C-alpha cells in the first residue's frame, strides 16, 4: 500500500470525499446506466409502462372437448376433439393457427433435418474420449424409420362442413369460412391419430417406456392433440416452428377429456376425475377420501397390487373422465404398473390433493420423497407468488426426466438395482436429483402454467424464474441442499466462457441451454434479491409480478417494469448487463494509497515523519558498519548541537507557525484536524464489463471487520475505473472486494489487498512404460461370453431441443467434492 500525507487545505479534503472519476480517455463513453427505452416496447393500453396489464388488456381463450383411446398393443392414440375458440382481441381474424407438436417426429421434420454432426475433429477422436453413445446413433436411424406425426382427418365446422386447412411443419392454418370478428367465437372439430414414440429411443417430452422384465409399458402422454397457437398483442400469431427447444405458447381454457385405456391401467391426468365409481374400486375410493385429510401419503394402489396387475394384460377397457378449468394445456399418464399415493394439503386459498404415480422400479425412493416434495413445493411457491389455485398436483415417474404440464409433471430419477444381488441403492445425486426435479416441475405450475409467458420465444421467462424459486424452495428443504443453480459462485465458469449468448436470445438459438435459460437468470435474480434490492423489496416486487400476471401472458418488458415499479428502484442497468449482454463481473482491486490528515501540529507531524523514516529498511552498508568504532565515539568533544538533534526536532519557529495557522481556522476546522481519521484512496477496475456494487470487507489493525456496500451507481460516470475514498478510525490492514462471492465475480484473485495466494495441489505420477507386446496379446486366452459391456462412446454435438431440456432439468446438482488427491489443479474461483 502506498502511503502519503495529506497537506492540502481542509476545503480540498471535502472535495476528496466523493468517488474520483477515471482519467479522461479518447474512448467512447459507454453509459451502463442509460435507460432501456430503445430496447423495450412502447407502453400501450394493453401493457402499461409500470409493467401491469393495461385497462384494455385482452387474451384469447380456447375450450376443448376431447375423446381419445390408447391402443397399448400398437403403441398409438386416436382421438377426436372439438375446439371452441373465443376471439377476445380487437382484431378480425380470417384464419386460425394450431400447433401440431407430434409432427416433430416425422422423418422429414425440420427438427430432424437441421440436426448436425459433431465436428470432424471430435468425430475422429479415439474411442471413448467424448460424445455420442450407441443410443445417439439409434436415435438418428430410428427417427428415419418411425412413422410419427399426426394423421389428420375430418377437419370440420361444428355443423359438420369441411374446413380448408394447410399444414406447415409443426403448424396448421385453418381458413375460416367467414371472418371471426371481435367478441365472436367459433367451434370446429378434428379427428386425429399418431404413433407413440419410445421415449428412450427417440427422446422428447413424452412417449412410452417398455419394461423387459414384466413385458409392460408405461405411457406419458403430452403434446398429444392439435392445440391452438397463441394470438396476442405483442406478437400476433405465435406460429414459430417447433424445433425442440422453444416450448409452447398456449391459451387458457376449460377441458372435458375422456380417455379410454386398458381396464387394468391407472391413469394420472391434468384435472379432476369425474367418474371414480366407474374406474376405481371401492377400496381405492375409500383410500382416496382418507388421503385428503392425512398427515402423510396414503397408498391408493399399493406395490403388491401394482405387481399383481403386471402379471396379466386385460383385453377390456375403461374410460376415465377428467375436467380441468382455466388451464393452458392437458397431459396424462397411463400404466398397469402404477403404484399411487396421495396426501391432501389445505391452507389459505389452496386446497390440493398431491399425488404420485410410479412403478415398483421407483421404490423405495418415490414413496418416501415424491408426494412430500410436491407439498413442500406448493408451501414454498405460495410464499413467493400466490396460493396454488388448482385441485390436484401430480408427479409421475416414467421415461421423461423432467417435464411439466398443468397439475401434472413427469420426473425420472430411480434407484439402481444390482443385477446379481437385486439390492436397491441410490446415489446422493439421485436422491437430491429426484427432490430437486419434482420441486422444479411442480413449480412450473406457477411459471408458466399460470403466469403464462411465451416459451416459444423466451425460455428464460419460465425456466429461469422457476429455477430461481426452486433455489429458494431447496434451501427450505434442507441445509446445504446441493442445488447447482442460483448461487453466484456456480455460474462463474459459464460467465467466463466464450460460447454463450445473451439471456434475451430466442429459445432455438441458445448455445448452452441449461446455463443460459436456467442458471444465469436464476443467479441474476438471486443477486438482485440478496445484493441489489434486499429481500424485502425484492420479494414484494416479485409477488406483485406474479399477482399481476396470474392467468395472463407477460413479456420480458412486463417483468422488468414491474420489478422496478414495485421496488421503487431503477434497474435498467441491471437488466441491460445481465440479460442483454454476455459481459461478466470482474472487478479488480488495483491500488491503495493511505492518507493521514496533516494536523499541522509540529509535535505530531514531525513524530509521524520520524516514525515513517524508522520504517524504512536499514541499508546493507549500515548493517555491516553497526559495530564500527566511530571518531566521535573516541572523541566526544567533537559532538555539537546537530549530534543531539535531528531533522525531526521540533523548533520554536515550528510552534509559532502552528499557532498562527491555528488562529486562522474556524472551530469546526480545528475539530476536524483533531479527529485522527485514516484515509485510503482505492482504485477499482471493471475488467469484466458488467457493473455491480462494490462490497468491501475492511479489516482494521485491532482485528475488527465490517462491510461497506457501495451501490452500482458508483460506476455511472466512469464504467471502467473508479477511485473510492475509505475513511477508518484506525489503520486498515486488509481489504476484500466481494468477500462472500455474492456477485458472480469470475476472478477472485484480484479482489483482495494484500493479494492472497491461491492454494492448490501438485499431483505426482509414477512413470509407466508399457511396451506393445503383440505376441503376448495374441496368446492371451479368449474369455467366455459375459454380460454385455457398456457401449463405447464417440463424439456427439451438444444436446438440443427436448434432449437439451431433459439435460437441463436433471443435471443441475452441484458436483460433489472429490477426494483431495483428485481435486482439480486449478482452484475454484
């Protein structure tokens, strides 16, 4: 640390107490705090500048009546639906757009045709180094042969007249016989069928799983009927092609659905069961009634009952009837393998039956955690948004690793069964992965199933916001819950990477899906809550956003504006940096200079100067001459006044000058000179480009530590370098910027004074020489046939589409610490 003495007048000292701007440069000034006016849409009567729905806000509505049949043997579904579409917009519509999501499984779909191979270099890497598995190649080849996609027929008006339509990939346009004016509605019907994909072969957000041991299947059915695309004030028709990543932008409506399945199947579904007397036994109905007031899950179908059902296949059928009000989608699952448990939860405006459906392969993990995790999710999400409004909340174990629909979610983790001993075990990752993915998927009921954002365009608005609330809920489950998204320290590797795009990027163009759509926005909101606004302001504003847009369709601008409006804080700088750029946080603590106020008292100042001189190192010459006998030691009579006094002797002239100077000062100026404060000029450089607050931990000579928080606006005049004046009552011995790693600073090595050495480990390896002994290899005995070995791996490009979502949903736990000798050589920053 540089040391100096402040000799300027006291008036100059007053000027020095503000942050000093950086030296002028010829570079163009980059105003990090300019408003987002050029990026956000102009407020309208539909969406206000405060972020609330306007007085003329509108949204469309679509009601469905569906009758469907599951053909288990042929792995197919056929159905008929009637859609009643309500035009609540001020516009006259001459055609309607529907989503045909199953068409992604057509062999010639855009999603398949735009698939790319890994780089040539990765493709040619030696066996097992990285990338695709046999399953990856099977997916490509099976997709070319699978007869997927909707088979449509009899598209008709309510009166039975044929409607003209055009299918464009995963979208279908229906041309109306007459314009649909504002306030009018139209009903039309569609017959359809499709083959169900084997999820573990073709992937996706739904499909079936086949169990070789008992020859049964488990069906998770979603995106299973033609659905109305969204039409709204900002985008018009949301008719972007479904390529796999951008999900679904849908309208709210009421559903009346009858599903015919084999008579020995159990069905889990969006909505409430209307005919329990037709499909459930008396015992099951009695158990279900008891579950509503139980304090722990009640088994509706036991494992013994499910295992008994697995042993035969019924040729009869049953029809399950469900109704759901004011939902934006509908999904279901069916299998004779299902164990089913349930427990009621009632508090404030929530009265819900939490239910879990899982095969025996999911136990004992699922019976212990699934329904408990559902209830925990609703308890926690209610705190941060609104009371859960639906009558059921369901978690289903099947082939889909993690996917959400209104009132029902598909979740994947299971225990591992040892093939030789039959022992069931699970890893820590599996346990917390199950709890975490259930919290996440059930949490999606709030975002986007109720706060109905445009997922086809902005994945982060549902995944990022939901991951953030999931992070809060996970903390309430257990201390040190190993969730890997939300804590700022867990995003720094991504923030350092070059392979990224801004959060505000279309869903289909994201390079690192999980980091961009889940982790970075969740981390940004956590920082906004903990560091920028504080919990009280943030939580109020976040609840206000959820309340305003409950059962409505917000855009990013509505979220940004509401958070500012309800917190009373201008956050444009925050949204710009975190959501519109790929800048990182890297604030470097560069230089420190210590100042002491010059008291002008010669008794004090000359003593200070003498002490500073004494701190200087003794020269080598003086050290070696220390025992030398000097002339004046032999002849003391040669000494005079200057041998008794040095340059730091206080003279009467000094005292007179001090008295004269003191007489000219005002009383308050005299008091200021007596305070004895320590002043430190500290230079900070913004190397990462993303402006953030300065969080300074100051350590004093006595050992006392305290935090000074400087708002991000300190960078408003000079976004690259600022100088801050710190004032302490005693000498400062250490200073740390961002001591709790709360801003996602990507390089903490430049955050401390004095600089701290980064600890690491050096690994030593034994040199090994393994000559290529062809003769020995030739004569090696051939082993008898054994169990098939794991498939060798070859290169594969990053997951995209549904695979990217599954990876993002299920691979979010913090990596577990490795044994010390296996730690990475570079320390975690």
